[in-house]
């Protein structure tokens, strides 16, 4: 499966960022509407989460950097969607930038 691997800087603390990501992914959002079978597992201590859908899986980890943080996103998509990697990454980035600002 092709992978997307990218990082997003956030100008908030790691705890705050992880809380916002957890709230976003726990509620109905764009991603749950695209894949109703999406399940999410959170690890509060590691500030990470794992998403598993019918067509993809993803791991998200928030790492602290002084007063800010970095959000690392790794998404595995099926080969059939490989041509849309950049569009998928843009949609994920747009959603996370919105919730982390």
C-alpha cells in the first residue's frame, strides 16, 4: 500500500493539539462520512492515535517542541488511490490546520 508521510507544525502545546485532534476524530467529521467503518484508537500517554477504515489506515503522533508541537501523520492508502495522494494529503492538512489554529 502506498504511504503518505508528512508533518504539520502547530503553534499550540502538544497536550492542547492532541486534545483537539481527539475531539475532532471522536465526533462526526469529513473522514467518518467518507468511511462509516472508520475506527479510532487513542493513546493519551503517547499522544498518538490509530485510525483504521475499510480502505485505509493512519497513525497520528503529536510531539512537543518547546511551546509548540509537530503533528506527524502516516496514512496507508490502497494502490487504486495512489494517483490521488497529493489531494488526500491536502484534505488532511486542511482539516488539521483548521482544528489546530
